[in-house]
C-alpha cells in the first residue's frame, strides 16, 4: 500500500484535505470482484474516489483523512470478501509517501489456506465416491439428522462441503451483501441448495471442482501479472552517488537532480542523466527494445534501467526516480490497463443481461418441467429420441447446472487478459501502447501514413553540394547560408552550420530582423541587405528567374570530392550551359533537398542536403504490406523530386510532397475519407497535429521526449521503424485473440446450456468445461501474445 497527501489541500486552512492510498488485493482478479470492492469502499463516509484494477490486483482510494482512515478502508475491502496484503504503515498527518506503480505481490497459490481446504475436500470427495459406488458394503449408516439417515459416504461428502464449500459460501454471502449477482453468489447458492435437499454428491463435487477452478484462475491471473512485475523490476532500487568526495549507496528515490551517480560494468543505470565522464556500451533494451548495445560517451543521454555492459560511467542526474523515462513507461502501462476498450464495454453490457437471463432459465428449468410432466415422456429432437422425466430431483440438478453455466467469468475476463498480455509484451519490446483501445485500433488500420524525415530516413541531414551561382564563391555562399541559419532550429540549418564549421568558414555576419517563413525558409538583414535562404518556390515568389542564372565557376564545391565545371560569363553563355533551374531539378531527382541563398535581385547559389534512408525502411514497408495493410503512404514537406526519389527507394504505395504542417492534417483526413482507419507515424513533436487527427498516432524515437510520450497514442521508444510491422502484427493478433476468446467462451456456454435440459451435461462437466476450462483457455490463449516478437531486419 502506498499513500500520498494532496499538498495544496492544507494551505487554505479551511480546504478539505485528501490522501490517496493504493492497496494490494491479490484475490481481486475479475471485474465482478472489482465491482464488489468498489461498492464496499464507496459506502465508507469520507471516500472521495476509488479505482480498482483486477489485472494488477490493486485498489486506489482517495479519501478525506478527517472523516475516515486506512483501517476503515481495509475493513471495507475485507468486508467485500478480499484480503489486503502488505502495507501496514500509516504515514503521519500531512506526510507524503511513495506513489509508485504497484502490482499485487506473487501469491503462494498452491499452498494457501484456500488450497489446503480444497485438497482436504478433494480427498473427502474421493473417499466418499469410493464408499458410495465401489465399496458399498462398507458404507453403513452412521448418523441421522432430522430423521434423515447419513451413511459414511454422506458424512464424507458433507465434510468436503464444509472444507471446500464454506469459502465459496462466504464469498456468496459478501456478494449478496453488495447486491452482486456474480459467480460466488451463484455457486454458494447452488451448494447450499444441493446440500439442503440431500444431494450431497452434487454439492461436494461442485464445491471441490469450483474451488480448484478458482485456484487455477488465480494462478493464471498471477502469471498474467508477472509481465507487469518484470517491467517494474527493471527500475533499480539503489544508486551509488558521489557526495562530499565519497561514494555512498542510497535509495534511488533519494538522489536529486544535478547529483553525480557512478555506474560500473554490469550495473543498471539508476536514473536518467547525461554522461559526464567515462564511456561504455549500454544495453538500452529495457527502454527501446533494441538488443544491440549503444556506445555512450561524455555528453550523451542515458536512461534509468539500461545496463552498462562494459566500462565505467559518471552520470549527472537529470530527473528524479519517479520522473524517469522508465517510471513514466511503467505508469503509462499501468494506466493502459485501466483504459476500457469498446469490446470490454460491450462484454460488460452483454454480461449484465446474460447472467440474469440464464439464472431465470435455471429457476424455470428446476421448477416448470416437474409441474408439466406427470410421467416419463419421450421427445424426438433432431432425429434423436430424448427421455424426459418429471421428478423434481432430476430437474433440480439440471437447474443447478444452468446456474453454473450462468457465471460469465471466462467471457468477462477474455478481453482484459488479452489487453494486459499485449500491452506488457509491447512495452518489453520498446513499444508503449497507452490503452487497450489503441491496441485494438492499430490492428484494424486500413492505411499507414509515414512522415519521411526521422521516420523513413535517419533525420540526420548533411550537406552534399555547395554550388555558387556564376561569378560567386563557395565559401561566400556558405558564409551567408550559415549566418542566416544560425538563428533557425531546423535540421537543415544544423547541417549547413556543421558544413561551414568543417570548411573553416568563420567571420559570419550577424543577422538582424530575422524572420522564419513557415514552410518556405528564412530571411534576415546581413551587411545592410535582406538575404533569403529557402526553397526554390520562395525565390520564384520573390521574382527571381532561376533559369537566367548559371551555376558555379571552376572549383565550386561538392562533398563527394568532385568539382563543378567552369561556366562562361554572361556574354559567353551558350544554350547548352546548365542553369540554376537545371541544377535544382537534377539535385531533386537525386532525392536531395535544395536550399537557395540570395536576395530578391541576386542569387548567391545552391546548397543541397540529403537525409539517409534507414536500412530497415524498405523491409518495414514490405512487411506491413505482407501483414495486410492496404495502403502505405509517405507524407513530407520536401519537394516533389526528393519525395519521389525516397518513395521509389522505400517502396511506398504513394507519396504526398511539399506539405506544410496543417496540410499534413488535411492529408490524413483525406486518407481517412479514402481508405478508412489510418495510423500516422511521425516524430511526435512536429507531427503532433497530424498524429492527433489519425485514428492512431504513433511517435518514433519517443525515449527521453516528453512531448512525444504525452501526445502520441503509441510510442516507439527507439528510432527503429522496423518495430512498426511488429506493432501492427501484435495488434492484429491481439484483436484475433480477443474475438477467439469471446466467441469460444460464448459458444461453449451456449452448447452446454442446450445440453442441460437434454440431460447431457452434469454439474461436474459444467464446472470443469464451462467455468474452469474456459477461464484457463482464454487466459492461456491471451498469453500467446507475449510470444509475438519484432522482426530483425538486416542492414541493406
């Protein structure tokens, strides 16, 4: 149990104070269990809000400490029939405790008190059946109750009912108190009714088999919670921090921002930070899912939970333990469990009608046939003769069997366990899905829209060509371009500045009146004149004739080591001489982005930059198509030539070029209108509006990027577009598993229900197949999602 106080609540004197407590309730493992706990808690005066999560076995309660306390909350949970484990401490008034993500601890299911009672009951049932049907001569009458004789076998069966059935009846009692028509109430009622009319074999069998089913369901849910526990265990508990010239080991949550932590080979990095000294290969798979270690040196960012594979690191802490990237991932995965999908909501609504209807049918089955059938009757159904007898005992047992079938456990848990399995599996592979609804939606997309820069390409631009206009100089062109771009934050600006630094171009003029021209370029005053840098379209708007200017004198620069041929002066230029317009078209055909530099009257030249296509992009696009995605589209702000070159290299179905940010939104809307459900993949920052417009927004490289983590529906933590087919595959299979679970559980229930009046389905069969078998089946089927793994694309 963890608690925290609302810090602002006491400041106002008369304002209401609030505390939030999280309790660990391992036995709360189904929606009906959570419903009982919720009703019980909300009856407590002072409880302001309560949220129960059966997938994690936790209950979070916000309450007024002046009106109630922790002991009242524990009593309410236990009053619903569930034990609260751990967390006995009560923080002092106004003290803030840890508010970490919590999952119920592993349970000793097979050696618990409930299990021991179940095993005792099973032994007694086995002995009872032995004396009742095999050793009949050794089954004497040994007692009587209200003139009803009890044989040795009967006493053994009653002992089994007491041992295994009392916990069930106790659960039914709590359900009745909470007015919850759930499996505990139905089973408890069935056991009491069967015992009351002398059907000891049926009562004992039902008690034992149902108890075994409950243990197996607890085991299955505990296994499902293991994936969450594994995620939580990635976060280190302690850190070696340097204080006062000494290295001391302290709890990770006590380390403050700005302190230096020491990480030795093989140790986990305890907190997010920046390397200040040392170097090491770091395994970032807990964060990004990438199995290949990344070399880290001074100045590079590292994440909590990653492992220093070799080498020594000194890391300056940039976030507290509760605010690290790993902590946010865990919190978001936890929050994703609470997001109810449309399928879950449908299932709950359906179960709300299904259970009462089948209960009514059970009552009618037990009461009506004996009244209508005086003697044995034979009815032909589907070509087969069925014998119906009118005795009360037969129809009572059949009604009892329908009560068992009325319990919708497997049907209700079919979706949540699938969502938990899918989301936690994705998180361990570097994909953060922020809700089951997004898991479902991603598996149903008809088209995927991909941003180019940083998604299909590496997003690391470099200057490839520096081509001055005739009469110009390459260094002078770079000097003006770098001076303009030093005020810009665009990646192209960074590439030009890097190239100027490499070429030792210095003495850059100081720009004034700088202005960014969205989607077109920049302008500023340099040395008393207004100079522009931007797309060719910008200069066409300025009235510059690109076909009137030639390109470079001899010796103009290319980064591939070549030179540009000499161009005659204006008086000597012939018809076959290359113009700026010609060179721009040639560079764009090569997939390069062109930046022109000049004034509204004079063109200084052309700077070309290019972004390398990710090796995995082509295979990722092919794999998406193989998996069934109908259309893969590239959206980019780059020019037509660059877009065409990249599109052809990667193999997308279509591309849309020269898009401003708001035009990307329009493009996504158009794709939705044309193809249906659309997933948009971008960087989560510049593409945030387009991501929000799509049915599913997927952010690339979200590790360490707060905006991407907050705005995207799904975040690929690393810069690996190869995870996109994995995400679609996992989501698509997740939807298939959910459908399989729902329809199989409903189909089995329906088949059993039809067989009950015909006498083909016994109480034992209903429990073993309809309850225990289907609950285990849907859980095991859901766990298959953990075996879906990303493809490993080799560099091409």
